[in-house]
């Protein structure tokens, strides 16, 4: 085969053959941009700082169960509801970062429901009687701090029933630790108060909007904002029912704690044809299987704290595994997108970054 003068010259210059044929160079194919799984949620999913260790959000453990080319952007923040996350502009920030083909995983309810949970929500009068000052002052721990509460719905041991203890005094205040999200956000603790009647029923004393939503109305209305926002940007929304707390009945049965919120989300997912990860049902079944004592190894139980809502590394890994399996079951992710679903994840892989100055 003989070469033309033009082909010989091109070869000598080291030009690609495509140039000799078409007269224009073909750029090397671009590597596809990695997809990002964005998490919008509360403290059960949020990344924690070093001063919160060993408390761990399940969003911190999720990347260990996904392939490297699927990036996790954890925007979850302590103490936020579906409503307050929107009110503070956090949803707008997430939507600004979302790109086509990304995923937006949405889990809220723990803070949406606070006004109806007597173990977590107090009136102004009740808060002011605690040994910590007036409204807006954290209630002190210790014997004096315990004296203000006659009853709470959840004991320090996670068993439903009348009791008085540290968990009750914490309902009116205490420190909210800052979290590491996709952006750095200031975190300010607001006192929890029962919404007042009238048009300002969802306002805090400071004039800021509160967190509470009603499951079949405002909760669903706010969730629709997340769904519509993701779809408008070519991303896929995914709803996740709230992970269950560690709560047991007198007979040792795991007890649901989220009221009508999971059912409201399930109905919305069906109406909007959105993939649903039923983390509430799966975590309740897991706590039932583990039992009263064994579940303490999954929650943030330490020598100084008995927390029946937030997880330690084993608990965060277990819940993240439920999430990853649900992402696979609902075909949001393909088998090639997940890994280690049946393997042990070392606790040492969980880290807590230092708090920002």
C-alpha cells in the first residue's frame, strides 16, 4: 500500500490519522462527570464534628457502600425539618449544586414532629421552670435539671413509660453541635416551644419560623418542593422514610415513634411516582430483631450520654446498609453502583473532622 504525500507529511508531524482524513483534529473523549448523591436531612444522617464523637450520621457511612464514581454530598444538618431546611435557604443551596443525572435523597420527620412528641417538645412555662434560666437558656444537667419534669414519654433506657430523667431536661435546650455539610453553615440553637394558636402558631419567640409540620399537609407540601426542585434540574428525587428511634414497649417490642409521617411520605411517593426507601419499616424490624439490650450497641450510648435517637459507628453503618440495599431494590442504583453490602465495614473508617473555627 502506497501513501500519499499528504499522509506521509502528517505522519512525520505526529498528527492523528483523523486529521489526515477530515482535516480537523478530534478531541479525546471526555470522561463522564461522576454522579452525585445529595442528602437533605437531619442529624440522624448528618456528618459530625470531632466534639460529637462517637455520634455518627448514617450519611457518613454511606460512601463505603457505594462505588467510587458515585460521590456523596451530605447536606444534612442537625435539628432541621423539611420546613426549616427550606426556610433557611439550605434547599436552594443544594439545588444550586445539583446537576442532571444526580440524585437527591430526602429524609425528614424527626424535627417536623417535635410539637406532637411530649418527650421532645415542651411549653414555654415548662421550659422556664427547668434549672437553667428562662426560655432560650439551655437546661442544666444533673439533679437540679431533672427536677422540672414530672413525666417524659421515653425513659433513658429507651422503654416507653412515665419517668423523670436527663432526656426530659434536654427537651428544652442544650447545645446543638455544628455539622459539616456541603457548605459551612452557622448553627444556632433555638428553644423548642409548642406552637401558639393563630397565624403565628409556627413562630419561635425570636420571630423566626419554627420547624413543625403536619404530616398530611405542610410536611407533604414541603417535600414536594424537594421533588420538584430536583426534577426541574434533571436530577432524580428519592424519598426515605425516617429511621426509627430506639424505643421499646413494656413487653420488649420495638415501638414506632414517627406517627403518621412515614405513611404521609409513602402516599406522596406513590402520588408523585418517586422511589421510596422505607428506612422506617426496615430499621424498626432491625431494632426488634436486636432487642432492648443489643440495640444499645448501635446508638450513641456512652458513659455520659444515653441517646436513643442518634447512632454510633456500628449503628450508622447498619442504617447506611439499609439505605444502600433500598437504593438497589428500588433500582435507583444498579448492582455495579454498590459494594460491600454483605461485608464488614471497620469502625475505624468512620472519622470526625475538627470543628471549623
